[in-house]
C-alpha cells in the first residue's frame, strides 16, 4: 500500500449531522464509511475496503474516526450491524470495544447488532 494512504473527512455531510469518510491511496479511493445520527444514539452505516487494501487497519481507522465524530457531537452510544458470517467486521468491532446486543433474521439472512456506550 502506498505510504500516502489517508482518510478524507466528510466527503459529504448527511442530514442531522451524519457524515461520510473516504480513504485514498494517492488519487484512488480505497475505502469508505458512513455515520448516521438518531438523537444521542448514532449508527455506523455502510463501509467497505477494497480487497487490495485489506489487512492494513483501514476499517479500524474508519470506526475510530466515526466514533470521534459522534462523540464530539454528543453521542452516548454508537451501534452497527454485521451479517452473521462477516467475521472480519465483527472482529474489528469487538477489538474496538463493541459488544453483541442483538441477533436477528431478515429476508433469510442472520444479522448481529453491536453497540458501544460512551461514558
């Protein structure tokens, strides 16, 4: 991975204080993530990292950037969900201090909800 890979803050601002982040390797976008607001509880929304750039901690950096953004705006909790078999994303959330709070099914798929409370 190119040494100048960085996260670009707030590509576009979402209504009610949400935001998008995009990470670049030079001029090429290689990762993205969104954050949505629902009062004092925020949600980590869509996220992705190109296969060629996985294994470098970009997803963890995106989680941390979104947490900082939410905390600065008064969030008391951040949550996210993963498909039950998405072990890399689940492990990233666990390593960032999230706990499993719900297990649910929809449209034939199983999902896991993860939450983190801020003191």
